[in-house]
């Protein structure tokens, strides 16, 4: 009799209570399914959560040489970190980078998507061009942009973008880029935006394509101008995409490392230094493992603040029928 | 905004976006005599491959290694790691979508968090662990790390993909007497090709382009993947800037080709990972 067999996959309880109320071990296929999943679950439990725990533990110890020393020093490393000039600059750079990066990527990505959504010829080519940088390694991007934003020298002349400005009669726009401590990490924003804005464009395009034509038509019938249609109908519907983009880009920018390594390094006066670089530097060059662990924990907390609420929100959204 | 204005704006923007690629390519194609930092934007007078040759083979006289060895290291790393993590993702996605249990979704969220963690938070114990199982400093160790930390994203893509396979097909197969493996073979696998394409292209790109694991796990230059070698090349004072650019292009070639030829699947991987929730 299959009239009660569900036609959709439903969650099935693995904890079947036997008649005497005790948990009954799953058998057969159900058991195999769990066994198939087990290696990955164990791997993530150990290599993600276990390791994070170890790192947290290490940050509370006095492990500052190649020989592990796990004596407990409480919050000492964190106190030291927050009073270290380099780390303070790092945190400031992170905020600067994140804000600029998000603003630029979102505005450029949205503009590109809005322009491409109009059903123009050659849309595929344009899309491919803007998305292309995403296929590159941050190291490749860093090497290229290091030379593009190399200002050149007073004696020998300009190069890179500065040279281009000269050639186009825009010489007044020349700056020292990453060699200028006042600019520092903002130069890295340019490279990062070049790399990632296509991603935002793709997300917005997908979202725009998902908006039913009837909504736009209904608004026009109600007398809305083109601009008003965008402002009151389309853009509000894109809010979830904006949120998703902020989450994705935000967590990338908080842990940005490769790009800084290849493009600028810490820079004059640490003007392009970032926590992830500091962590690498102090741990694997300076052997100060407990300090590195402390930086890692702080980066993790910053990322968690961004990601965990979003994951919980997704979980709840998915659970709804 | 009128169409002409849109086209113009898009063309100008496209040109701006292509500037770095333009410089990358023409610099690599210039002969040594032509290369001049202060004439960066000039087209080459004649095409020459000597810069690429120098970047690929290195230079005894100047004392730097080329990228050829590291290119093959990257291949040896990326191909197995991509295949393994795709397989793992497929199995996990299958179980989590068609053999659900109470708490499966919560477990999945815990798995997913692993996709977002900053790897700095696991580097120190990772090195210790790899050392203790003898995989530190080897490509095998790199493969291991990439497969483990690739579990979340590959599982995500497959799980969401398999969730679109109608439950009726699974039930029908069960009625026909198929067990867990039978269902996988007869229902899941036949429709899995697009998902495998997306996952493999995404993983290939991520793993080939990775730097952090490469620089931490394989400190010896002979074993390093090409991204690490490129960074060393670019950071060296004795290597001319045009050789660095040529090296960058060589390092970028595989993922560039994958993108140009299989961009459609690349896009799908992008959007799958963006958790439209």
C-alpha cells in the first residue's frame, strides 16, 4: 500500500524509539547514508572547529618561538596587540578598505547590471569582460596592479596609470598611489574592485532577470516614469542581493591577504598592512605563534559577526515551507 | 538613458577593465630591447617570445628559476584535488538532500560556516597536523588541505542541485528495489553532469589560484605551486618587471582558458555560492 508514501522527500527521524523507549540504531541504507557523510563531518569537526579551538587556545599561551610553550597567559597577547601601533593601523586599514571596497563594488556592479539589463547587443561580450578578472589569482592581479599603480620617479618619468594620465592630458590626476602613505590601502581597493565588481554585476543581473516583466508594466500603467519604476519597484526588490553581496564581499575584505602580499606589502608606515598579513608575518616569519593566533581569532570574530547572522537567517528562511 | 549613451558608457568601461590585460599581454610580447617601464603603453614593434621564455625557463646567469617546474606542481595539485573534492561534494550533497535526517539542515549550516572562515584561524594547527602525519611540505599535503576545506562549497553546490531532482524519481527507484547506491547510480549520476561541471570548474579555479595554503604548506621552492613561485619572482629585485608580467600571464593562462571556454559553468558556480538563501 503506497497511498501514505510521501511523494516528496521529507525529513525522517533517525531516532526511532523502540518500544522500550531507547534509541534504536539505524540500519541498512540509512546507516550507510550516515557512514557516507561521516568522513566529511569528522573532517570539518576537526579541521574547522577543532582547529579554531586550538588557535583560540594558542592565543592564550606564551608560544613565541619554534618550541611550543603552552603556559597560560590569559588575555596578555590581546592586550599587547591592541596597544601595538601596527595592529591599530591594520584595523583602521581594514575599515577603510572594507567600506571603500563595498561602496565601489556595489555601485559599479549595480550600474553595470542596470546598463546590461536593457537587452543590448553584445551583452554577453560585455559581461564576459567585466567578469573576467574573477578568474585570476589575487597574486596575478597584485603583480599587474603593482606595476600599473607604480608612480614612476621624478628623475626617470612616470609609468603605469600615471603615464596614461600624462598621455591623455590628465596629468593633474597623478599621485604616488601605494607609495604615498596617505593613500596606502586605498590603492589596493582599486585592484580589488577591478577584480570583484564583475561578481556583484553578475549577482544583480541574475536578480534583475528574476523580476517579472508584469511588475514593471504594472508600474508604467500606473503612470510611473522609467526612473520611478527603478526607484520604487526594481531597486527595493534587489535588497536581498545587496545584502548577499555585502556579506560575500565583506568577508573577503576582512581577510584580504594575497592581494596585499603581491601588490604592496605592508607599505610605508604600514599604510597598506592588514591583519591577515600581520598574522602571516608574525607567525611564520617571526615565530610568534601566540600573537599570530590572537590576530587570527580577532579576524575570525570579525568574520563571524558578519556571517553567522546571515547563515542563521538563511537557515530559518530555508526551513519555512 | 538613451541606448547610445549606454553603449558608449559600457564600451568605455570595458576598455578600462581591459587595460590591465592589455599591459599584461603586450609587455610579455616585447623583445628585451623594447621593454621600457616609461613606455609601458606602447604596442610592441615586433612580437617576441623571449620574455615568456625567460619567465618559463629562468635564467642561470641572472640566478633565478623559471616557472615551468611550478606550473606542473600546480597541475599535480589542482587536478587530483578538484576530482576528489567534486566526488566528495557529490556524495555529501546526495545524502544531505535525499537521505535527510533530523538536524541535517543544522549540520549543513555548520558545514557551510567552514566556507567562510578566515584560514588564518586554522593555519597554525594545520601545519602541526600535517607535520605529524608526514604530509607537510608536499603536494599531497596541499591536496589534502584543499580537499578538506573544499568540502563546504562542493557540498553546497551539489546539495542545492540535487534538491531540484524530484523526490518521485527517488521513490520510484526505491519501489523498484534500488538501495542507496543504486539510486545514486540510476537517478543522481545521469543528471549530475552540469553540477560536476560547475563544481570542478569552480574548484579548479580556486585551487589553481590559491596562495595562502601554498606558501604555508610548501615552503620549498621546488615543490611550490605557481602562484607562490610567481610571487617570489615578482618580489625579487633581480627579475625585470617584464619577466614578472610574463610570469603572471603564464600563471593566469589555465584559469583564463577555462573561463573563456567554459565561462557559463563558472557563472553558475559563482551564483551558487552566493547563498541567495
